[in-house]
C-alpha cells in the first residue's frame, strides 16, 4: 500500500547545537568535507560527527543514497545516541521505508536518556504506525504518551484514534484530560462535543460545541454537529445561540449556512431567504457559495430570487454550460419561457451535444407551440441517442400539426423493424383510430395489454372503443372495471363505465356513474354529452337539454376536446332537435 510521506522536523544532535561557526571545532572539518564532496572524492572520516556532517550535506543536496550510507556509518560508530537514532527514523520515514523507520524509532525509545527524548521517540513511532495504518499499535503508543505528555496535540491524535475505533467512553476520558491542559483548545472541544454526541449526551455536547464555535468560529464541522443535535432535540437554546452568533458583524459563513438548514427544517422560509441573501452579500464572487445558495433557493421554490444568483454565476463563469442550464430551468420555473430558451441556447453553444439541454429546449419549444423548432431538436436527440422515445415525440408533433398520416407511417415503420415498446404501440393505436383503421387500433391495444395487462390507459381505451361500437360490451365491462380498480376516481374511466352501462340500456345506473364522472372531470364536454344523452333516455328532458346545449357550445368552441370522438357533436345536435 502506498503511504503518505510526512515531513519530519530536523533534530539537532547534542554536543554541536550551541557552538558558532567561529568556535566550532568541526567547522574547518565540515568545509574540508564539502570540498571533497564537490570534487567527488571519497574519504572515510573516523569520527561519527564527521559522518553526520557528510550525511546532512548529502541530504541537503538530494543525494539520498550517499546520505543513507553516511547515516548508517554514523550510527555504527554511535549506536547508543538516541537523537541520532531518532534522526535515522525520520530519514527513513521521509523515504517511505517505514519498516526501517519503525526499527530506529523503537531503538531511540530504548536508548532515551530522559523523558523529553523518550517523548519525542514515542511521538515519532506513533506517527509511523498511523502512516502504516497500524491503528491498534498507534493507540498503545499514544496511551503511553498521554500518561505523561503535556502537549494537547497528543490528546487530539489519541482521541481521534479512539473515535475511529468507536471507543467513545475512553475517548471522552482522554479528551477531558487534554482539555484540562488547554481548556481553550478548539479541536479538543470539538472532538469532545462529537464524542458526547455519539454517546447521546446531547445537552452537554451542544454546550461544548458552542464553546468550540466561539474558539474557532470558521470550523464548519462544529455547526454541522450542532445542526444534527438540533434535528434530534429541536432545542430552541441551540437555535437561539446560533442566531445570537449570527447577529454579530461579519458572522462566520459556515454558521449562516447551517442556520439556513435550521430555518428550512422549521419551515421558516422568510428567515431562510434572508440568511441566504446575507451569504450572497458576504461572498458575491465565490462560485461554490453562490451555487450552494442557488440550490437552497431552488429547494425553497424561490425561483425569482434564485435568478439573480445564477445570473451572477454565469458572469463569473461564462464558459460553464451547466450554469446556463440551471439558469434556463430557473427562468422556466419562474415563467420566463423566452429567457429560458435564450439560456438553454447559450448552454448549447458551449456544449453542442449536451442531450439534457437539447431535451429541455425541445420540450420548451413544444410547450410554447413552436413545433418546427421542437421537432428539429427531437430529431437531433434521436440522431445522438438512437432512443425511440424521441421518435414518438416527433410523431406527436406531426400529428399535432395535421400530419396524422406521416406520424402513423413513422411509428408503423418502427414497429415493423421489431420495436414493440408499449408506448409506441399505444400511440400507434391512437393514430390508427384517427385514420379509421379500427382493426389495427384494437390489434395494437391488445398487444400493449399482452405485455402490460394492468395498463389502465390501454384497458380503458379498448373498453371505450367497444362501447362506442356497441360490441363486446361484457368484455368491455370487465376491462374498464379492471382499470377502475387501479384508478377508482379517474373521470375518463368512470365515463367509459357509464357509457358501457348506457349501451347495455342500464340507464339509471349509467346516469349515476356518468354524473360522478362529470363532477370529477370539471365539466368535460364529452362526459357532458354522455350524461345529457342518459338523461334524455330516462325522461329528464329539461336536464338533458341544458347539458347537451352546454356540451355543443364547448365542442364548437374547442374542437380539440372531441378529438377522436365519432359523430358526438352530430348526435348531440340531433337530440336537441328532438327536444325542441
């Protein structure tokens, strides 16, 4: 396993740390060694200090192999020198030879002459074990180290090791001991707060975390933990404390971000939006922050407020197609469809084959009834993805623009190539029906139901065809009952059910079902006509007359409302004539 190399500080050897160049008895010897090194001539000094000098010069020059040779010679001459052993351990650690580093660190511990030397050696060995991912061994070292060390960082490391192994009880004890040494250490307070959180001591946890936030206001982990505790406890004290901190001049951004989350949890939309505005004012040019704000505003459905934020993002990052995509979506959700099209087009200029953007454009052009533009983009999608779903979209546009035959031919050809996807078959059945190819319509619907016997739309459509034709009425009844079992309040299915009962001359029951369908449909003209006919046949002539007249008026005003219906308008007019 490749291990991360840490850079360890140089430890000065005893006996040569306080002398100046002028007084140093080895200075002239060092100059001589440097000269020999420059001339690439090899000498063998007899004193281990001279070997150490040669080692340090070679290491400084990056001549690692030579440095290693000199270091090993120095150690051979002074195997009891703990600081030299410590230097050797650090050297091998930086060279990622952790086995050798461990060996020398252990020797340094055994040869340490005092507590200070032992402390340094233990700390180094613990670090090496962490590099080797020998967490259990590292914990034993730090357990020993923290029995006498007065350095808070040792308690931080030991606490983290214990938490990684989920030893929260022991971690709490170690971290409290560390805080006694340095009560204002923000990391120790944060770790203790986290430990107490894990141990479900939530009240004490958030109090310590608030102190950690005061000691290190920019640490986002502290505020995230406080948010988690708030979710569990809904403590107003936490929220009040955070709001108090937020009232200060230039409060920390991590605090404001977590406050937004708290406001969203509580449904305090206004406070959330205000806080997001503060964040934008604080960091108007930070892309990451602006993106986070935009996501939150989108989540709050504040589409008009998110637009200026995303516009700023596009100015800061004008070559990012995703920024224009999000801007387009925001414009679209806010109702600015033309601006949305412009944003999508810009995104497409930057990334011409972005199928997500192309689809957004195609759908939007279809929505604003620019069918030719929509068709062009769907054709492009079909070319890029080869997905038949886009062929279906193209067929719908052809049918929408009066080219029913062309739409039918497109899908017919697709089915003949072996594509029997239910969506294709279903729409082909609709087109067949419009072209008077009733046999094909029934055939395609049966194919859909063979693949998906519980498809309520297909069940209802086939039942309605049978009802209109006055054939297979018992089968039609079973089909529509199956559809209604899946969607009992669907007005279209109820209308089919009522219409079948009408054809079966069960007029009273038919009128009851059709009346329910009519109410649920918000006065659909087809259902209105069916109910009017039903009233006519049950002798409720005045009610029939009123409903049929309304239905005729709606059908004339909106011919699309009776698209695919056979002779319904003619039939309604004929009954009205009789009623006169």
